[in-house]
């Protein structure tokens, strides 16, 4: 049995990949925030790549890993 790895959008563009993951599951941003227990503003900042709107980088990285793993995607 083989595994297929799909790179989503353009390299270095995380936001569109996050939007695609969320939309594949059929969730709105508000629904994703409620189910992940992450603030909608944080999720929006991730998806819009508004890095300045995020908290401390180490904390933001943990939140991002949590968000990505919620969708069952590879965190790397």
C-alpha cells in the first residue's frame, strides 16, 4: 500500500493551504474556531497570513500545529 503526498498551494504560502483544509472539511471559520477552541481572530490571522496579528511566535506555532492536526494533516 502506497501513500500519496499532495502539496497544496504555492510553496511558502501557508494561508491558502489552511483555507483549503478547512473548506475540504466543510467548515466555516467560525465553526472551525468553535470545534478547535481556538480564537477566530487567530485562525483568520493564520489564513490571511497576518503574522503581526498573532501572539508570541512560539505560542502561535503551537496553535498552528494544533489547528493543522485537527484536520489530520501533516504538521510539517
